[in-house]
């Protein structure tokens, strides 16, 4: 419990000390941005089939059992149906 309190306190201190300054993008957020952009491009590409799409989102580390995977498949079906 003390560990969680220490983390919370550190998070608050960092947030307070950085107010008014632009936050640098972390490598994680940049990678997530690239992943989202790539998936969006695939959804828009008319020649990208479902197998390629699913293989690519798996390559990004998205588990078949995850909510994100199911949402992406639903987006695929929606884009291809209309």
C-alpha cells in the first residue's frame, strides 16, 4: 500500500512541476501513434484483405482475446460492409 501511495505522490509531483510546459512525447506514445496510423491506412486501403489486416494487428502485439482486437475486427467489418 505504501508503494502505491509513493507512486501516486510522485505522479502528482511530476504533474505539478510540469504545469505550463509542453510535455515531451515518449517513445511509447510515438509507437502507439504509428500503430494507429498504420491500422487506419489499412482500413482505408481497398486491396487490404481481412487476413492481412488481422495478421498485422497481431504483429503489433494485440492479443486475439483483447477488447482492442475485437473492436478493430468490428471496424474492419463496418468499413467493408458499407
